C-alpha cells in the first residue's frame, strides 16, 4: 500500500546555485545531499512541510544521455517546464521580501478570484506561481 508522494523533482542547471536560491532566498532547508560518483541526490524541504522534499536534480548520467540532458537544460532555461506553486499567507509581503533578496519576478502581485498571486523564476528558469492560501474577507454592504 502506498503512503503518498514524498519527493518531486525539478531540473536545475547548477545544483549549488539552486541550493543557495532555495535555502537562501526562499527559506527552504537542506534535507539530503549525497553523491554517488558524479550523480548527486539533493533535496530541500519547506520548514512547514517536513513530509515533502523538493529534489534539485541536474539532467545527465546515469538517468539521461548527453543529448537528452542538453535538451532538458534548454527547456528549463526557456521556462517550458510545468510551473510549481508556492503557498503563502500574504503574497504582497512575500513578494517584497523575496524581491529584496534578489528573486527575479515575472509577474508582480495581482488580485484575481479573491486571492493575490505573483510569478517568479529560479536561477535555472523554472517558473513558480506564488498564491495566497486564503481569500481575504470581502466587505459586505448592509441592506
């Protein structure tokens, strides 16, 4: 019987650069960093989500041949991989803090459907959406 998804990965161009970004700018913590020859298994976790790991994987052997690794790196750099979603309590405050730390935003915070969201990219080109977790209460006019 399965217990659920434990790790989801994304491809990064440089694992050290990715680790510095996810830990230093987004506030994730290092979970696992082990090597087997040239292969490196590198995962981080959000401090409030300890049961889930985000893998920061470099395309290449033993999983991919050189041509496939090159294609994957090009696709990531173009932002062609599926976006990820980061849940936050206050999108505008998170945007201000992350922008100050040097995160490259592709979309400033925008209110839609009762929530605020913004878009950013990691140093490899992976796209992220940052979305407030709860809708802000709307004022009601009394009749």
